[in-house]
C-alpha cells in the first residue's frame, strides 16, 4: 500500500491504520466521536496527502477545463476555487474535483486519491488545443486544519492576515513557521478551516508545528472516520457513494453546478436530456425510526418494492441519531414520507428528512 509522508507520525500517535483506496491511512486515533467533536468545537488536523493534484497550463487551459467539467469557470477570478463534477458522455461522473485558478492559463485540479490514475488518463485523452497536463500528486504533502479555532491556531505561525482570505479562495504562497505553503480556505467537514499544501519533505515539520501550536486550544489529530461523519452530517458527496459512474450530478442534487448555458462540455447532451425528461432518481436524507444503522448499498423499499439504495448511513455524532442518504425513485422523495431499509435481512422503518442534517459553519 502507498504511504503518505506522515505515515510514521500516525504510527507513533497509535493511529489505527487501514487500507483506504490503496493508501495506509489512520481511521482514528483517540476515537471517531472524540475527533468529530473536536472539529465541531475546536479543531482537528487531518492528513490528506493522498489527494491528487494535476496542473493544467497553456493558452487554451480555460477553454479546455470548460469542456471537461460541468461548472462554468469563465466567472472564476484569480486565486478563487470552484467545485465541479467531471462527467462521462452519458452524464455519469468521472470524479468530483476542485479547480484552483492562478490565472486563465494556469489551474491546479485537486482530485480524489482513488481516481488519480483514471482522472489523469481521462484528462490527457481529451486534451484539446495548447494545453499541458502535469500530474504533480507526488510533489505535494497536504494537511487539513478544520474547526472553529483553525484560524486562531494558524495565525500564530504566520504573519499573513488570514481574516482576509475568503471562503473558497487560496493564497499561492505564504510562510508558516518558516516553510513555504499554499493555503486555501476549504475543507470537507462543514466547519471553517484550511487546506495546506507543502513540499512532502516539509509535511512532518508542519504536522508537528500545528499540533504544538494548537494543543492549548483543543487541536487533536483526526482520522478518516471523523472526516466521513463530519462530511456526511452536512451532506457533502463522497465519490463512489453519492456520485459515481452510475450517478449523475442531477441525481445527486448538484443540478445548480451544471451550467448548460456555458456552451458545450462532456456529458451536456445526456444531462440536458435527463433534465428535460425529468430526473427519475434523486438523493434524499433519512432518519432511522427503528433501531439500527443503514449502510452503503442497503436496499430501500416501499410496499415491498425496491425503490433505491442507501449511499451513506451512519450514526451522526452531532445529532445523536442514526441517519443516512439514499438514491431513490423521485416520485417517493417526499419529506416526512416513510421508507423501509433492508438492514441484515430486516426491513427497518426510516423517515425522509431535510438535508443537510447539520448546518455548515463556513466563513463567508
């Protein structure tokens, strides 16, 4: 399995290491609930060095990315970040990614770790015009500092005024404790926070520096388990669950990101047809009424008929409830409606509720 530059740190901290898409990563240290609560109330530090980074440069970079994703980056300004699914011609999703704009001839795409090889090939196979695609995934170490105390902690280590850094914007180069870093006001937890990109050789120094700076403010290391419960409570999609080759952005409730009026892009025709004919499946939130936790791929029933499947299910620590998301037949997607979920060969009652389950606390 692959190891990030911080692997030995996780071992020394007695992190529980698992195989995550071919990477050896910590699922937890002190426990998922403890780490989840730390991020909601103070701060947590995540190793996200497994994520992929692809640089797109050249005179036709903007035009090329417009063709590759469903969102419209013509409105994006320098040092702003856009989120966007990248689709196949049939509307299914290749991956969902972040687009970091330096200028209209230079963009950094941040992609999911399990999709790096597939994404890079897809991007290279569809090069159009004067564009260069460079996989830089091995040249970045990345940590995510997340939670309401993140800014206060990070500002003890830099002279840069982070209050001026807006949500979904980035600083291409600042100094943190004497090392050079790119910092974005982004994250995957629903809380304010930062994602920090450094040279892999600086990653362990940065990790120790941040944990020391934040120890009196409640900062602790956090693993994949808390990262999942945090993103899930605010209903952020996870590729392979809420988005996939078989689930379109429209079905996943991301229709607002699909900009049909921007011109042609891969998947436009199929998505437009799906929109015009009416989306047949849609993503809903649900709360378990019967005792039990629904899990990914559990079948959803009404009157004995399968109407869909669970994409993610979990105990939600902030709500103290068992909740989930499911992709179901759109005609049954009525808030307050009852559904039944097959959990260990038992049909357990659940109720459709509003998403997200927990309100995001981003700094706008």
